[in-house]
C-alpha cells in the first residue's frame, strides 16, 4: 500500500493526517515518507542480489540531511556534484569512501577537499578537468581515483533540459576520445583510472535508451580489459523515471535486471556496479502541501491561488511537468475545474491547469511526487522564505528543516548609502 492514501476522506502520509502536519508546521511545507524512501532503496539492493555493487544516491535530487542520513544508515553511497553536496553528505554521516563526485565544473578547491576526505572516485567530464585533477592530486602527494564519464551519444527521449547523453550536451567525453585517454593513462602520474561511467538523462520511462547506452559503453570496457587495463567498476549513472501521471516507467527491479543482463552478456559481472539513482529513490517519497488562499473567477476561467509558488517547486514551470494535485480532505462537492497557481509574479507560476477539484478557500492541497527536484531547486524568488520540511516515520513526524524566517532572507546583506 502506498504511504500516501486516503482514510475516511483524509489524506494520510503513513500514519499521520496531512492536515495535522500543516496545522502544526504551517503552509506551504514539504512532507516526506521515510518508509517510501527506504522501500525504494531496498528495491535496488534486492534486485542487485549478489552483484558487487554500490547504490550512490544522487544528492542533487534532494539534499535534506534527514533523507541523506536515512540512506547513509541503510549503507547507501552518494553521487555529488559540488562541495556543498559533499559537506551535506559528511554532515549526515555519509561515507566519502562510498561517494562519487560528478559534474562538469569542479573547482580546484572542490578537488582538494574531496581528495582530503578520501572520495571514492571522480567522474571526470573533460580533458581539461583531467589535467587539473592530476595537478591538484600531485600537489597533495596523492593519486586521485578517476572514472571517465563517457558520452555515448544516445537519445534519452526525455525533456531536452534533462537529456545529457547526446554529443551536443555539455556532459561527458566522446567515447573515442575517452578511449584514447585511457590508453594514455601513464601520462597522468597522479591519477588512477579505476572506472568508466555514463549518465544519459533523467526521468527515462523506457529501458531502450539505457540498453543502447550500455551496448556502446560496455564493449569499450571489454576492449580496455583485453588491452591490459582492467577497470574495477562500471558506473551506469541514474535517470530511471517515476510515474507522475500515466507514464509507465520500468520498475526498479526491471531496470536493474536489464543492467545485470547486459553486464553478464559482456562478461563484466565481476566488475563492481555503481548506480546513481536520484528521482527513483526520493521522487515518490514527498509531496508539497499548500493552502488555497483565494478562488478567483475571471471571465469563465477559475483559478485556485495557493500559497506555494514556482520558487518552491519549479518543475511544472521549468519543464512543463505534470504533477497531481489532490486535496488533504475530500469534500462532497461541487467539483469544478481550476488552474492551480501560485502567488509569484510570473505567468509561468502554474502548478496545474484545468484540474477537477472540490475546494474552498483555506483548504489544503498536496502536489504529489515532489520529493525529487522540488525543495532542491527551490529559491527565494519574490523574497519568499523557503518552506518547512517534514519527515513522517510511521505515526510520528519530525520537522527536518525549519521554515526560513524573514531574517534568513536578508542574512549577509548590507545597506550601503553612497554620496557621503
Ligand atoms: C542528475 C544525475 C543523476 C540522477 O539522476 P536521476 O534522474 O535523478 O536519477 C545521476 N548521475 C548524474 C551524473 C547526474 O547528473
């Protein structure tokens, strides 16, 4: 049974009524189900079976410390894209030796910090980055563990903003160039080439692009092995989609089975398999609760104006993403069609158009499946403090991020008056 379900017309998150949470912490707020997160992680681990493997949660999907700590306690590793994410992982008790560092723009300071704490591997995305990492590692007197992120040039068939595996994208190194680089590994005395990785995009709802990418990348690993360079791990990235509306994404089990099947068909099952799921772990584990402030009838068009905005959850505005909008308490009626919009001064500030709802001002709504790329992409645009975040664990709930205050909004700013 889903952790988000109605009992007597009231929406519950595990054992707690959403209305009770909103009464206690205010609106808007993000609410996460611990059980949903744990179950998704366990689905990966179970499907992986005996395969030597490491599930590295992609922190950028949601970096809340309580979620990171939950995953760290379960033995997860992490995939980070900045020093800020590294500091979050460390603060949550995550293990740097189980953490991989992705991203196209790592600074020298970020490289140094990651080397000092003993990062598992750098996923390197360009020749220039490789040269810089060699230098930074040399200066510290260490060897940096490296995996080249290859760009397999496959179409992930997802939204263009979250497709990363085409050669016109900024990500990764073209396969031929990467192969030439592995062959010249000796030119980099302070690097240890231990893996290869690839990540082709996000919210993939079909196995095909994953299979295509593996069929391009894995034969190259076999070639390297024959040439005497045995890589210890294969990192297949993240990208597995979830169901927001009527998509039919593969299950975690089916996705992992495909990867295992491809690994064994190339004789690579003795390599350690690293996965970097983000959305598939946390996406369905969270919702954004928001209160209806006004109902506005404008010449036949009806708006439900809510107290959350595109600054709190930007996916609908940024990607045209569809997310379900459901009431915290079901009313008998009447059902009408609403555009559910926020207060931000942008016409893109729309959570959903033409949604059939029975609502009145003051009602609480839930924007579903907001656990991934929700809070993490939030901003203070329009000088709006970030919402509180709550983790539900069975019959109890905990505030795991306090709502920002107006002082938080202005922290670090100074007034300077000129013309003195
Ligand atoms: C964003 C990202 C992920 C996670 O993607 P999801 O679609 O959330 O699974 C994994 N690896 C890298 C390199 C990424 O940039």
